[in-house]
């Protein structure tokens, strides 16, 4: 019974090994089979018996020769190969070199090359991604800063310089037309108003024109006082003299000043004021255009206002225009 139990697993193994042995027999018809550590003879239906020898034996069995004795206790005695059947010999398997990192014709570092390339590509991608993210963040911050500056400059133009230039241009046109009717290029409205009889001698139309100039002057003076924080430091001396002119003009129109042209003649309208206001408007407009054109670039401070010599004022001697 014990013998049947021991032989059954061998028969099961034979069912899987048989196809492999047949293929080897077809490709090596003159060889013997050496596969197992123990000698076995496996029966094949309709075929001759094929002998398996121990691996240590490495014996080629020729037709008509007896096989070597099997190990004691194996239950398998010596057998004689069939002379009519060619012997089968399967050479022992070629040892496989399992040294890590080495294959036939391959250097030790070649298996590491692809991981290294992949890692380097990932690192490069991370660096490029970080640089792009930082560049985008910098551009966004620059754009926000430029938008803030544009808003501040636009406030200056809309709330002071633009309004001042418009009202002043209107007042200048009226004053030039009125001066032509007086017949003298040296005529100044402020000094003429010091004489109360002069205003009374004017026609109702001319009196209305003078009243309009005084009203515009009052509005410009209020604008200067309310929006003084929007005025550039280089422009402040000019608008201050303009505000003083509008105040004295209103007092003279109301008859609150003495008839003393020599004293109050210094407060006639400074003609440099319109030119300086125009320069400042151009400077602010140019800066806004630059910030809009290169909105994602960080710009340095705006260049200061350069006032040409023809428009510079002298605190002691001022050229005037009424």
C-alpha cells in the first residue's frame, strides 16, 4: 500500500513532464535524458520506455546496454534499453548567471540608466514648473501694482489736472477776447478792477464777462484747496500763485481792495501756470500708457517733472498775464 502511495505522485509528475521530454526527443534523437536526481523509467502509452538518469551520472545509454542500478530502496531495478529505440540524451541545463546588474553584453550601470533619466526628467520638470509658477506670480504682482498706480494717476487727471485745465482754458479764451476790446496789450483785469468807476463804465455784456471770469477763478481756487494732495510738489508753487490771483481778483471785483495797482499788481495771473499744468498732464498720460503697455513688468519710479527755463518762476519777479 505504501508503494502505491509513493508511486502515485510520480505518475502525476510524469503527466506534466511527458510533453517536454517528447519535444527534446524529437530535437535530440541520439541523446539520453538527464533531469532528475533519482533514476526513473516512465511508461508512455504506445511508445517505448524512456529512461531518466540521475543528474550526477551524466550517462549516455546506448541501445542494448543496461542502465546503471538505481539507488537502494527506490524500487526500480536495472533495465536494458531497447536496441531498436534511439537513446535520448538531454544535456544539463546551462547555469544562469544571476549576478545583480549584469547580463550578457550589458554593463552594470545600464539597468540604472533609465531610472536615472526618469528621475532627472522629473526633477527638471519640477524645476521648470516652479520657475514658471514663480514667474507667473511675479507677473501677477507686478500687474496689480501697475493697476494701483494707474488708478492713482487717473485720479490725479480726473479730479484735478483735467478739471483745472478745462476751466482755465475757458477762462483764458474769455479773458483774451475781453482784452482785445480794451485796446491795450498791457491791460490787466485785476488792476482795472481796483478802480470802481471802471467796472461801472462797462457795458452790461462786458460786465457779465468780467463776472464770469471771477466765478471761474473762484471755482479754480476751491479746486486747488480741495485737491491739493493730488498736486505734484514741482507744480505746487504755480498753483499757489494761481490761487492767490483768484482770491485777489474776487476781492477787487467785490470792491474790498484799495485802488493801489502798485501794491496788488503782483497778484495778476501767472502765465506759466497753464504751461506747467499741460506738462504735468502729458507726464501722467505717458506714464499710464507705459503701465498699460507693459502691465506685467515692474517699473521704476516715474521720472520727475522737468520744467523748462521759459516756465520757471522767480519768487521776486514774476512775468504776468491778466
